[in-house]
C-alpha cells in the first residue's frame, strides 16, 4: 500500500512538472500558479509517504517479519 502511494506521488510530480512546462510555454499565469502549487503539494506528500514507507521497512526489519 505504501509503495503504491510513493509511486502515485512520483507520477503526480512528473505530471505536474510537464503541465507546468506547458503552461510556461503558453505564458498562462493562472496555469503556472495552479501547477506550481500542486507540484509543491505533491512533493510534500511524496516526502511524507517515503517517510512512512521507511518507517514500515525499519519496523519490519526490527521485527523480522520475513522470518515468521
């Protein structure tokens, strides 16, 4: 579940970066502001998801889940 969340947020970032580039080419100020905000939000969500995944992995290693 967490791995999918990380991948989804990475895909969102790629999408918003490409959308931002298109908006910059068109000189669309409204689009630039929207995609910039969405890109920053996606980056924050990615960091949060990565931290949660990292905690889960460390916990699994500590508990040796794979041996059970």
